[in-house]
C-alpha cells in the first residue's frame, strides 16, 4: 500500500466546510421521565437566545406548556412524545439539540434520534440516581460509542449523597466519572457549586444564569449560611481531588468517562457550566458508517440521512417535514440531491432550521446540522441523500411491535381517508401499519400503549377520523425474507391470512403468540424471521 500522502483539497469551499463543521455540536438529552429534561432543554435554549423567556414547567396537575413540547397530548400530559430539533448559537459555536421522547413507549423514535447525534447529555435526578429508562438509553449510546456528559439535576431539593451518586454511575453504567463542578451543600442548604478546575464558587443566590467566571471566594466565608457544614465541604473536595480521575478528553470521546456537572435546571443554575462543557469537550460531527465506506464530515460532497418524519407540525398548512442529519459537506438552498433509494434527484428548495416551534429557511447548512425538508411523501425514515454517490447510511432500524391492534373506524364512509392517514402515520414512524394480504382491515403495531393514545388523538385532531382499537387475533409481527424467492412465495401462499405488507411493501408474518411463532419458524425451512428491520433492506 502506498504511503504517499494525498494533499488536502485546498479550495475555498472545502476550507469553509472544515471551519464550519468544527463549530458544530449535535447532541441529545437522555433521561428517565421527570428528571427535568424538558426544563433543561428550555434553559439551554434561553442561553442560546433561541427563546426569550423560558416557559415555566408548572406544578403537578397543571398543564405544562413548553417550547419543545408542541403537540396537544404532550401539553395535556406534561410529557415529550415526539422528537424536537432546536438549533442555536452560543459563544461562536452552533448547537443542534435533539430533544427525545422521555416515555419508554416511544423508544423506537428515541433510538433513531440517537443515530443522528455525536454526544449526549444524561440528566439524573439527584434524589433518585440512575433509573431504568436512563440505563436503557445509556446502553443505546454505548452501542454507538456516543460520549456522555452528565448533569445531576435538582440539587436544590432533597438529594442523595453526592459520592453515592457518582459511585452508582460508575458501578451501574461501568463509566468513570470526573466531577467538573461540586455542590456546596444540598437540598435547602444548596448554596452553589465549586469549580474544580478554577477553584471559584458560583452562588445560587446570584442566579447562576450566566457563564461568567465564578467568584473566587474561600469556602470559609460561607460559614453561617443556612446549615452549611464548611468542614464537610472541604473534606469532600479533598476526597474529590484524591479519589476522582482527572478529566481525560480521549477517554470521554471514546465513551469510557463522563464529566459531571451539578445544578438546578428549574432555577437556571449550572446550565451555563454544562453548555460551556459541551462546547469545550463534545466532539464536532463524527464520521458516519455507510454500506460502502465511512463518510468523513469534512468531505466536499453533501450527504445526509433521514431519521425522523413529522407531519402537521403546522396544522394550518398540513405540512410534512423530514428531519435529515447532514453527514458531510454543505447543503445549499435550491441544490439538487439524489434520493438514493429511488435513484431520482429532488430539489432542496426550502430546507429549514428549527428553533422549537419556530422555523427559518436554511440558506446553507453543514455536516452536523439537522434540517427539515418539506415533502409530500417522497422521503422516508432511513433515506439517504447525496450529491450523486450511491451510498446508504446504515443503522436506522425498525423494531417489531409489542402490541398489535385492529383499527375500528366509527364512520365506514371514511375508509379511504383512514387508509391515507395510516399510510402517512406509518411513514412518520408514529405506528407501524400492516395490511393483511387476504384483504382484512389494517392492523397497527406499537411498542407501547401510549402510542395508541397518540395515534387516536392525532387521527381525530388532524384528519377528523374518530377511531377505536380492537384486540387482534395476532400478537406478534416478524419480517420474513429468504435467499430463495420460490420458498418465500410458497410460505406466503401457505400462510395467507397470517401474512401482511408493511409500509414499504415488505412481507410480515403475523403470529397469534410465541408458541405459534416458534412452531411456524421450525417448519419454515429457508425463511428468516426478523424482529429488527434495518434500513438497508428498504427500497
């Protein structure tokens, strides 16, 4: 193999791409429900100037109305059920924040979102520590080698011992921790944070909202404030310097170590430190795997993949937006891009940036950015766009549903409208739709029951289609394939009533239960039953 160095592209375009890509930080926030993820999202946007006033998350029982939760069912229930994309600038960097659904019933949407980020912020409730949902999302990040920054939230409320929290992260997640700040007091006695690197103290009473230098105060000067035990704080800091590993950027970016920040998102405290840490430590856009090669972010040619479809974000315009993560190069408004799945070119005439509910035309975007591409059903989840190269980005899967239901339409005259609505919902990824080949009514598949509530609410609100769901005779769905088309055709013919097509027209076997699935699988020679469908099989 030749060791002759290939000169870098010296063109002004490539130079600007390299510069702009280095400015990007694309990240998601992961947490267990109620750890404070939505509040933290708001406060990060407040810092970046994307919103002027954070919508306060109100007490339990009242409606929460936040900038990232725009769907009515989200406002009513105070949960995030769709992925929101928010772009903002801070101190010369461009941040793309992907706010993921917090509820486990939407894990498929969250998984896809995590394929589009380069780092993640893990939010932990100081009183509860690592919870089940946090652990699951962390494992997804680990599979993708996504580096994680930890924010321990709600320090102004009753909380667990700080060392216990760090110990739990290390033991439960097998992840080294390096505190970047340290709480001065906890609960009612939480006065602020000590900056491990500079030795400064940022006081809660000062608001902590801006990221200016922390005050150089001796901890002894805080004696007499509340019930703060100054000696205990000094002892803790001595332990931190002895027992905790120093921050190692390489270990962090490889996913072995997490820098830890403490604060209270609700009181806008510690958020600035976290944002500075993201800017300083989180990686710029990383190389992405495709079916042919690894695509580097600073390549000249534009490539992107679609990880999310959202319809009717603006009910007045019945719009349909494909969220695309740029993997390389530069996107310019009006350029033509090849949709690799179909081989056809499409014009990117009005790509958009998102600022929670607000949006603006994106005249240009670079690798790492997430843009919305308006379309009328042309784009699907997992699609790759390029400037001509026939590559497909991999790792955007669909998962077999855990609940299968029949849709019962209250007005039989609207059957055609329901078929179109379900098609759009399945292309969005809200639900999976299976159309039995024997002509029976469509079935919908979901991971969790809350998805059914969202489907029902949206069909009613957006399409004026009141529906109910009925228990189906089928409980399980598996994609079927074979290297021998004759064997596949014979299997479909023999199991007519139990075979359906998904949104892409790929065959799916519907089973009454695990026993029937196992029984059928044993006797179906040459047929592969899969619980995961990778984007590579689409098209």
